C-alpha cells in the first residue's frame, strides 16, 4: 500500500518564518497563493507583466518579477506552464537560487525527463494536485481539501519532507490525503492517462457512435444516450464514491445482467489494448515522448491547430452543438434561442 499523508503527519512549524514565492499566477498559482496566505503564511507572487499580474495585485498580493521573487522566497513554487518552464527556470530562477531554498513543482514532468536539473544545494519536492486550480481553491474554502501526489526528489537540507508536508497542509491537501510517489512515476501516470487511456476510451466511444448512426439512429439521440445527458458523467462520479464495480448496483437489473453477460464478448480486445498501452508506457518511460514534444515545438503546435480544424469540420461537432443548444446544456445554454427547433429535425 502506498504511503498516504494526512493533516496529523504535517506540522506548519517546519516552514515557520519562511517566505513563499509563487511563480506564475494562473490556474494553480492563483489558487495555491490564496490557500497558503489564508493558512497564515507570507506569500509573494512573481509574474510577468500581464493580466494575471493585475489579478494578483487586485487579490491583494505583493507582485514582483520572477527573479526578484526567487531571491525573496525560501520556498519557491514553479507554477508556470510546463512547456515554458525549462527556459524560464534557466533564465530567471536558477541564477537566483541559494543553499537551503526549496523548489516545489505541481507536476513531475520537467524533473522526470531531465529538462530541469536543479543544483544539489536546494530541496526539490512535488505537490501535484489531482484537481484543477478552481477546485484547489473551492475545496480549501469548503474544508474538504483535495488529493495530491507528493514526493521528495532531492533533500539538501535534511528537512525536505517536513517542509513539503507542511506546505501540503497549508494548501489544504493533507486534509484529503497526499499519496507519496516519485516525480517520474507521477509524470508517467499522468502522461499514460492522456496518451493511452484517453485515446483508447475515445476510440470505444467513436466506434459506438459510428455503429449506431450507421444503423440509422438519429445522431442527436446517440450522443444524448452515450454522454450528453450527463448519465455517464454521473456514473463516473459514483465510481469515485462507491467504487467502479459497486456503482453498477445503482443500475436496473436488466442493465446489470446485460452488461455482465455481454462483457465477456469484449475480452478478446484485451491483448491488443494491452500491447498498445505497453508501447505508450515504454515510450513515456524512456523519455522518447518528452524528447519528441521538446523538438520542433512550432511544428507540434501547428499539428494541434490542424487537428482542431479537422475536428471542427466533422459532422459530429455540428450534431453535438445542435443537441447541446436544443437541450440547453452547458455553455450552449446561453446561445439557446426560441428559433432552435425542438425536437431537432435532421436534414435528409
Ligand atoms: P497556467 O497556464 O494557468 O498559468 C501559468 C502562469 O504562468 C500564468 O501566470 C502565465 O501568464 C505565466 N506564464 C506563461 N508563460 C510564461 C512565460 N513564458 N514566462 C513567465 N510566465 C509565464 O498554468 P497552470 O496553473 O495550469 O500550470 C502550472 C503548473 O501546475 C504546471 O506545472 C501544471 O502541470 C501544474 N498543474 C496544473 C493543473 C491544472 O489543473 N491546470 C493541475 C495540476 C498541476 P501568461 O499566460 O499571461 O503568460
């Protein structure tokens, strides 16, 4: 069983009198800075001149440049986007580090794949929330807290773990629980979910849509049945609350019998899925993916842009948009007008 830390394992005394520098006031930076301040700790924000800087000022923080904040901070949080972090680190952070400082990452990526190599004289830790920034703030305010993966990568002071746990407590994370894991494993799990689980799940969904639309079902009904109604999202929520298998008991007996008896038909997909997932895992672990993503970045961004354009032109995107507007779902609700035909009539 992995080691999981809670409030009782952490003591704020480990960081008493130490200044926190939050570098980057975006999704995570703004949430973490506010949580730490509300826990009674001194926080300065280091940010470039942009809208986020204005936000930090209006939230009442002292905002200085990234090099100045690194110099001022004893506990330095790198909360800028992962892809620009190595460059910003080399230029604005590394020259201002001194013995005894602590670097805290919210994701293991840059350390795991050798894109940032901090000097031996600083502590290097990870507090990686399994939660978006808004949730980090909200769950702090509600008292519920949020789960994180945590780990000490480098212990220069002999106090890295106590400092990390104190910070996790002040952030509101030990309230829910912090699971200890290496930065490499955290980054690998994260990338695997994005690069293997996500695409495999996506193919299953697309195949189901194709099968049903080809069989003559209205696309709007298919999308509603599969995910737009929110029933699937609700089941995922229940997987968390009750367990993946136990949540199934919430469904009808017809559903339970049909799912269990027919699951066996899909068992022969396992070997091919496993083979592809192992390939993805090897590619991530060996650093091949990180090297690919770091090379010719402009080309990769162009690739994303082209893929988005293709997606926008797919019939599925139009079906989704029309169905979401007609049922007033999510951000489509505000675009809903009385002219939207309901029920939707498909063009022949
Ligand atoms: P954001 O994109 O929300 O914000 C990053 C901040 O960095 C902004 O203030 C941004 O300002 C600034 N920034 C961007 N480019 C530069 C640059 N070249 N030089 C200096 N500052 C820059 O990042 P996130 O909060 O999403 O991510 C921060 C870290 O948290 C990452 O390591 C990420 O993996 C991790 N994380 C994120 C989660 C999430 O839900 N978003 C969840 C868990 C971990 P501007 O854009 O104006 O340049």
